[in-house]
């Protein structure tokens, strides 16, 4: 009889002999070359590129440079914890991004480069440095990394800044637990969402953030540009063992009390991004809300919104040069802290009305709020003090 080919025998007996049939590919930082998920085995494209550093010297030059750029001790401690966690725990997802802004040439890249070296070595493996416009690509090759570095983050218009922030949301935080990598002319595959997003900017207003944002930690460096001698001193030290010294320091840092999934605390720079990132129309409406000027003299307002939009447009200053639209109104109300109660009705008034209310009155029943927006309601203006 014909002999059984070795390849056929292997296919029939591979599992009994401890072999696997790969379901597909993935990129799972921190995992072995084969990844088990839902009873399937996937080939892992990630390889650990961390340089082997068993000891290190004094990292004081780098520590001083960090303190020069980020003098606030609380902000700096958070950054160091993020750096150390990512170096020590490649499987851990830092559930927020860091935006580091400052004057051009002040050494922001120089401050972060040793951390990137500690992850990717001289070849910068598992680190991708991309421009912001590549985020809008239909393909997801830039997801295949531990650290995604966005260089010169900036968008000139408010709507573009907000669109960029929305585009980055599913990348920065998990869930989603998985990201889809689309490949040209090939089948897409999914990878665990473990990448960390680091962005640099020289612009005061590179991105627009909402007041309830939980995905960005933002710091601004007022330090002036480095002198040529300062720049040379740091980089000569890096190449003479400074990279190893910083890597060892990050590997030894105690991050047991650091929670990478916690919402980062608000910084002064983030407050500036939130309050100055609104469009002209949103800023105009926000000012009226804060001053409690018409049509925001009451504590509860409702549609039909075209009436309010018409009133706002007619009263708008000539230099506004933009049409007041409904999204601008809703966004300004949200930034001012007003609560969207949705469609409300009551026993007396069964027609539904979309209602916003000041936060102090958000606990009132929807039926009472529905009655309060009627013209015959006498106590529409409620004293917040009471």
C-alpha cells in the first residue's frame, strides 16, 4: 500500500502531539508568540524589544530636565508613573493619553525619549511616530505598537479639533477591548487594545476637549528653548549610558499604588483646553449662560429650539460672523453644566418637550420640569439658594 506522507500524518496528529493550527494573526504586547483566545490560537506579531539593562548609573541629569519642563510635582509624579508602568508592564493598558505641550525646542521629545528607548531600544521597535493626519487612514497599521506618538498635534478649526478628539477616543481607552487592523488587500485582524498614546504640540489649542473628558492628561511646559550646549550635554550623556540609567530607574520605580485605569486628574492646561476650545458661537452662548442673560434667565429651558436659536442669532454681535446652530447651543449648555433631561411630559401637558435644566435642579421629577416650561407657570425661575 501507498505510504502515508509526513505532511498528512502531521495534519492528522498535530493536536495530539501538542501542535496548533493558527486561527489568524494578532498583535498582543506582553504575550508569548502564540495567543490563546476563545479556544483559538493566534500568532503574535509582537516581540519584546526592551534592551536588557541589569543595572544603571545616576539618572539625575534626566530627572532635572523633567523637573524643568514639568515643575508641578503632582503632574510629574503622574508622568513618571505612566512611564514606569508602560516599561514594566507591556500588557497593561494606560487608559488615558498624555498631551505634552510647550514652546518649540524646549526639550519635550528629549524628556520622553529615554522611556521610548526603554521599550524599543535603538531601533524604536514597538514605537510608532506618526502625524495626526494618519489617524484618519482607513488602514490600522499604526495600531500595531505599544506606544503611538503623535507629533505636532494641531487642528486650526474647532470642529476639526473636536473631530480629532472623537477619532482618538476608541484608541486611547478600553473598551473597546479589541482594535481592528485593516490591511491592504489582506484580511483584517483584531488586536488587544493595549497601546499608549503620547502627543506633542507647540500650539496652545491643538485639540478640543469636553468638560467631562476622561481620556486626556494634559501638561504645558513654559520652559524656554534649550541652548545648543544644553541639548548636546543631555544627548551626549544619553549615548554614554544615560539611556541605561533612566531605564533602570523606571524599571525599579514602585508603581504598585498607581491605577492605570483611573481617570487622570485635571490640570491647569486641560482647563484651558476645555474653556477656550469652544467655537465662537459656543463661546458666545456660554457667556450668556454664565451671565444668566436672555434666553437663559430661567433655570429650565426647552424647545422648540428654533425660537431660541433665532433670538440668539438676532442678538449676536456683528463680529461673531457665524450662524447659531443647534449643536452649538447644546454643547454650550453641556459645558456650562446644564443637564439634558431628554423628552419630558406630565399629566397636565402630554406633549413631549426636550428640556435642559441647571445642575442644581436636575433631581426634580421630569413631570415637574415639563410643567415649568409652560408660559403660565409662575415659578419658572427657582432660587438656587433655596
